[in-house]
C-alpha cells in the first residue's frame, strides 16, 4: 500500500511504521529519502535563533503578563461586545435565524416522518409518474435555496452595513489603544 507521498507503507518512522524501517533484504535503512518537500522543512519561525544564540520566542505565552496597550486593545473588544450597536446586530441575526432554522427543521422532520409513516400518502400520484413524495423531496431543495436567498438578502439589507460600521469603529478604537495613528 502506498502513502500519499509515494513511499511504501512502513518505510517511515510515523504511525504507519511497524517496528522500524527495513529494505527488501531485511536490513534496516536509516538513510531513507523522503519525497515529501514539507517533511524536513521547519515551520516558519521554528528552530531559528535570536541574536544571542538562543531559540527565538515566536509564539507569545497565552497566560503571560500583558502589556498596557494590548490590555487596552482587549478591553476595546469587550466594550464593543457590550455596546448597543453590537447587541442590535446580534438580535437582528437571531430574529431571522432562529425562526428560519425552526421552520426548516419542522418541514424536514415532517417530510421524513411522512415518508416513513405514511408511504401510501407519499406514493399518491399527482401527474403521471410524479407523486407526492417526489414533490415534497423537490420542495426540500426549493426551500433550501429560498432560505439561503432570504438569509443573504436579510444580511445585506439589515445587518451588513451596521456590522461593517461596527467593525470599522472597533478597528479605529483598537488602533488608538495600541498607540497607532488615528
């Protein structure tokens, strides 16, 4: 079986390996060449040295001491989240999404229950070879497309402008908190 980089399975030191690498004759191979260009490449910033010969600290500690400006920038986001504008955008979103999801799930579950509990109803012909089940199944696709269109329209007309203004204000406040140009 071949792996994704055209090496035979078991010729590496990963989880596919079974007790060490061996060539066809049963002797261990320690100088296996890999065709994967990413195998030996260091991730960006890993293994690099700073000016003092020590490994450079690339990823800041998540629980380390925060400086004043970054603490203020974090407070900007908390302040924006508590603002009336943000709450209005979230409530507009919820007022559309919650009823839409509930209505669609009721329609979908109703379709599945009717298909399993009332096969006679679903098999009733409507026109030629088209029956109620086929129309209800096509109705599922139609309502999916209609709900997607309605969501995009609602977002464009009721939320996008307010969310964009809120985003712009947040970026301006964060830039000021970090000491950048206003």
